[in-house]
C-alpha cells in the first residue's frame, strides 16, 4: 500500500470525524492495523478506548485468606 497525499488527507478527515479505525480502514480499503500505524506515525490525537467498562457490575475484590499461624506437624524422617 502506498500512502499518497490524497489518502493521507482522507485519513485525517475521517479521523477528525471520529470514525473508528476499523471503519476508516473499510472506507479506504486497507486494514485497521494500517490505519492505527499511520495515525501513530502522523501523530494524530489519541482516542479513548471504545471498550466501555461497567465498574458497577464488577465483583468486589476479596481480601486474601488469613494465614494460619500456630503449631505445625513435626517433619517425618524417611530412612
């Protein structure tokens, strides 16, 4: 794939419109990874992750189990 000035201008335009990297790739007939790489090399502004996390539904973390301290069994010697 050769990045012509026209394709780069179109990439910048679609990026500014807020399209996803996958959608830009489809419109330019190139892979999403090509779009990501070129956007990085052009130093285009970063985007927030499209993956939304619902932290309200997340399970609360459990504390580590308490360590038991006290007498231990004697070690067995094998003859």
